[in-house]
């Protein structure tokens, strides 16, 4: 029997797939999730759509391929209506890959997919065009097939649709078409189409950009849970026992301890088990159990994956290792917030990016996808051609292979510098920036030498690769030319200095003669001085003798005084003894008081612990409320979180509490409740009156709109519209009498707000564009434009305040004196006096500055740079604090009128609101913007923060959390949570909390 078993084990394949997912046909070795498959199948049948959500490494693809899809195909073989399954991943071209998946369908009869199956290119192209023709493209195609067939489309790794940059129009159009197909298909009943998406949980928030898809996900989703310890044990032992082998209990327990509670360790565990099996099969007898020694021999879970990849890497020669590095850099990237993201790429594109021969690239890929490795996909049995999609088997490789971790970081930095260079090249072409100079130029030169970027690599990240490289070439040539001119000037200076040195030498000779003569005169004077000094010393000795006699007399007098002091000391000593006795009595009373005080402290500590616990529950409820889809419950949970935080003296500006209230209000009102939609293009500039409730806005559509800043703002068009011109800046005079506007035109327009019917004044300019406007403390106009100068307009004339050597991006007018501060493109923050030409450097930043603002009281000066850093300068104490958080350029900064808040708007599509009285607290982050934030402003009473964006909208962000909480209660139809809701969102301790009233004033407004 044992010999038969040994023969059997010797012939069987490794039952562990490694990093790759389980495939169709491998359900016999797929263990651990048997109880969950039926739940998902039921959801598919009932809802016709399911979103499978789970963390990276939890096993979504395997669960679907080996579990759900296999179960559907097997259980429906006997039914009259057959099933056909299509599998697709978005990849680089979502619609193309969907067409490919439709042509390679899997039926109950074939079940196992043919990995080498190739679809005709012309068929794929024709089907892609048919799918893209309309949102009902998928329905139209499947309607023509067998009406008795049910169709299941599985879109795996759906998160890949979120990695395309905004400027990749073709890719984003393909994503939009795919989403429209999905939404349209699940919204009809004519054709039996069932759709399943698998999405990494850390990308689920990105789905919000597609509202209809988000609604479908909220309606039907399945969050894959982590395997329990027992299920993990089954996943280890099941395949081994199925193959007729045995495993030691010590090894199973060791692996379970190594896996721990982390869900993303499952693929690493599968890989370690694959390696352990291979080692056992190679070096041990089939009669022996797989042991802990076999597991340790391959490095265990901690090192097995990295060592396996290194093993393949070490088999390469030097040239192949360089190609290998470029292959893996092409297949991986850092997404938002540093998330590792796979980037499947065709073999043809990889060959061009690596600038290598196709056969050399294939040879390297084969090292990493051979049987027993499977670090790259597709599997080893699939033949590779130009259109083959190459991908890493799993994201865990990016986290565990040491070399790949370094490559991903290097590639991210390389792309970052390239994009900076490309942006600079674009601005230079538009005449808005100069050529690069050191240190930026030196960094770019080193980057080009080290990275040797190919055209294919550059076009992948930015479409203007050739322009960017030409810009770098021109920068290098210009710098070299400048250096040659400097060298010539230096040689001239040296010649001039030599002539000056000769003249100076002659002058020194003459001066030396005069110096010798002066020294002789000085020596004679010194002899005379010495004689006088000797006579003075004699007189001093006589003086000292007289003073010594006087000192002796003084000592005798002091002895007499001391005798008197002794008597006085004895009297004081008696008094001190009496005081000491009194102190002992007081000490006893103090001990009694301390005991009483300690008892009070114990009571206070218990109250403090309860308070901290309730504050923690408040934050937890606020976070949970964001995920709730039912508006009524969402509002109650968010309001109760606010109540707990308020009652326990929590932070008024807590960002979690704010988010809960905001999204609850948005759910109860409408998705566009906080939006103003009067503009047709970018909203570039906002200004607010400090005297009344007026706010003014303008943008790329040429409109100037006046708003009242009440709870429901109403617009009044002052001028513009029709895309006649692009307005970029507004400025409101301090007396609210004049409104100035500038933009891409050769004049500044000034509107008389006290006489709205009058024609606006047009002030001609000698520069083409005006970027920034402001009014001085004395109500004179200041402007910055394409001439790179600050221009001061007074009495009908422009006067330059700055020289124009550096581009100026923003101005701030001092509330204290007649001066301004300029944020410059070279990183300098310069203060200029408007009374003269005086200037002072306040701060020298490493990166370009794009925004600056004073607080109303003049204490704070804030400015932001292109990297998203905010510098807050406290002018009272001469300190500067850096506020981190933003990840892109700071476009605008605004202080609240009461001086307690600082708001910052950025190209990272967020606004952050900081509490100036507690800068160590986390800021409130306003995330609802779909594109760059151009401008922000507080209204007069600081109740709203207005934000203008590139998405054509103005958003009114409420600031007062108390007011937000009251608004929620006004829109609710009940005033408390029920028992089950308390338990679900607050915890089991609140099972009897159904008497707590969340909205105390509920009844008063219910009757209104």
C-alpha cells in the first residue's frame, strides 16, 4: 500500500498554485470558502448583479473562478437553460478586453478555458466597435444568440479602471463606455445578463465617480471575509490530503501563526506551500510527511517569495537583469496615497519601453513564469506574441520582493521628475516659464543618464515626450552657453585684477615709507610716557598705605556689630521653634485633606475613562455613518455621534464628526444641495464682501456673477458669458465700491458696484494677460500679469513695484501698513513697500510658491508651494510652521474673518480647514471636488466656505457643526435609533439605549 502511495505522489502535480489565482477546473483543490459560495450564487440569481469586494490578497479571483463560476456551471448542466460565462479584466483597454472576453466564453460543456485560445484581431476590433456604439451594445450582441442561454459576465480586477491619468482621453472614454454597458445591462430584463465585478476594497471609494454604478454596488455587494483559523487550516491540509500526501501538525500550526490575522497573506501562504511541496517532493520520500524542516528550508513565509524571485533574478546575466528591472517597472506603479497597483502591459509595449529585442524580453519573462514559479502571467503553457498581456501574478509580490519594492519607489520618483519636466516644457512653450537651470537641471541630467528613458516609456506617462526632451536639450545648451560667457567674463576680471594689483603694490611701497617714519615718532613719544608712568606709580603706593590704615579701623567697628547680632539670633531661634510646632499641626491637617482629595480623584478618573470611551464611540459612529445608504439612519447615526462628541467636550472641529454630518446632510438633501451651477467653465476666482453678504465669482466662461451668501444663494449676472473671454482674477475694493476683473486680454475691467447700470471702465495694459488683482489698503489697484511685474495703478497711471526678473503667482496686501507680499515662481516670498522701492526677503522656499494670504489681524501670513506644503508664519513670535497633507499645488489660501480658521485649496481636488487655535489637531478635509480647486473664500459671517473648481461648480461648504447637526434633525422623520441600530452602530453595551433621544427638538418641528 505504501509503495502504491509513493508511486501516486511521485506522479501528481503540485496542488498549490502559488501567487496566481486558482483557475477553472481546479475546484477539487480549492478549500476553505465552501460556506460562502452559495451566498454569492443566491445574490447573483436574485439581484443579477454583485460586487465582490475584498482586500488585496483575500482571494477574490480564486473565489470567483474556482468557487462561484464553477458552481454555477456544474449545478446547471441538467437545466433546460444553459449558461455561458465571459471573463474579462480592464487592463490597458477595457472595451477591447471585454470584446476579447466575449469571444472566449466558457460554457457548461467546455468549462475549462483554453489558455492558448486566440481570437482573430479583426473579430475583436469589430466587436469592440459594436460594444462601444451605444450603452446597450452588450444587450444587442447577446440578444442575437440563443435565447435559452443565460449569460454571466465576470469583470475581474475592476479597480484597474481607476489608474488612468485624467489626460488619457481614450482610456477614460473606454472606462466610461464599460461602466455604461454594465449599468444598462443590469437595468433591463429582456436579455438574461448577470454581471459580477471584483474590486479591491481600498478602491471602493473611487467608484463614487460613477453614481449609477455606486447605487448598484450599494444594492448588491459581498464583502469577502478573512478566512478563520479553521478555514485556513482546511486550505492548507485539504489539497495535501486530496493528493494522497500527509503533513505534520507542527508545520500546519507554524504556518497558521505566520499568517496571523492578515488577510493579504493568503497568496504568500499559497506560494510558500507550493515551494514547500516542491522541496519535499524533490528531497524526501513520499512515505514521509511534509514537515517543518521542509518549510524552513525554503525560508518560510517571511522569505520564501522574495528568495524565489531572487532565485530567478540570479539566473540572469547582467544585460538580462537590466531588462528584468525595466519589465517589472513597466508592470507596477504607485497609485494615489502610495498604493501599489498592477499595470498589465502587452509584450509589444514592454519591448519598446525596455528598448530591447523581443526575444530577449520573452527569455527573461520565461524565467519568471516557468512551472513552479508563476511569478508572471500568463501561465507557462500560453504562447507569447506581441498582444500577449503580461502581468505580475499578485500585488503581494510588490510588497515582499525586496528588489521590486526598491524598483517601484525608483520608478515613482522617475515618473514624478519626468512629469515636472513635461509641465515645465509646456509652460515654456506657452511663454509662462523659462528654461531649467541648476539645481533642477542637474537633477534632470542625472535622471536622463541613469534612466535612459525611451519614447515608449515617456508617452506612457505624458504625451509630450519629444517636446520634453527638446526642452531639456535646450536647457542644457543654454546653461552651457551661459557658463562659457561667465568664463570669458571671469578671464577679463582676472586681467583687470592683475593690473589693479600692480598699482596697489606701488602704493604700498609709498605707504610703507610713511609708516616707518611714523613709527620712529611713536617710539620717542613712548619713552616720554614711560617716565611719567614711573612718577605716577610712586604716588599710587602712598595712596595704598593710607587706605590700609582706614580698613583696619573699619574691621574693629564690624566686630562690635557682630556681638550685637548674636543676641538677636538667639531671640529669633526661640520664635522659629514655636513656628515649627505650628507647622506640624498644619501638616496633619494637610494629610487629612490629601486623603479626601485622592478619593475625589478616583471618582474623576472613572468619569474621565467613561468620557474617553464615549468620544471613541462618537468617532466610530461618525465613520460608520458614511457607509450607511439609508438617509434616515445615516442622519441619526451622524447626529448621535455629534451629540456624544459635544457632551464629552470633544473637539468642535473633529474631521470624522464633520464628515459624518456633511455626508448625512448631502444624503438627506440631494447630491447637488451644496453646489452652485451657474458657471459653464472653470471657476477661477471668488471674492467676498466684509461689509455685506455679497460674494462675487468669475471664471473661464467670462461670466461675473454676484451672489447673496444666504443659506440659499441666488445669482445675478453682472457681465459676460458665451466664452467670449477667459477671466482669471477678481478684486473687490475695501469700500465695496469697485470690482476689478482681469484675464487673457490686454485690459483690466473695473465695475462701479454703486452704479450697476454704468458701463465698466476699461484700463488698457501693455501686457497680454493679467493673472492676479488686489486693492491696496488705500484702495489703489495692484496687478500681476505676463510682464512678471507688480503694477501699481494710481491716478490713471501704472507704476512697477518689482523688477520683473521672476514670475509672480500671487499677492497679499498687508492689513498693518502700506505694503504687499508676493509669492514668486523661484520660491521667494518678497515684501514690497508701496511708498517706495524697498523690498525684503521674508522666506526662501525650495519650490515655486503659488499662493499667499494675510489673516485679518495681521498676525499670520500663510503661503503654499507646488508640492502641496503650507507654511504658516506667526509674525508676532517670528516662527514658521509647515502644515503637511496636500499632495499637489496649493492654489488658494483664505483666513476666516474671525481669525480662527485657515482654509487651503489644492490641485489634489481637496480643501483643508485648519483650526488656528489648535494646529496640532487634524484638519477637516473637504473631498467632494471632482477636479482642481481654483479658489476659496469665507463669507462674511464665516458660516460657509465657498470653493470654485475646475469642474465648473461652486461648492458651499458648511463650517459650523452645530448648525449642520440642527439641519439634520429638521429633515428627519423620527428622533431616535432603535435597539438593533444602537447595537449595530454603537455596540452591544447600548442594547438598552433606545430611550436616548438623538434630536430633542424633534416634536417641535414635526408639528410645523
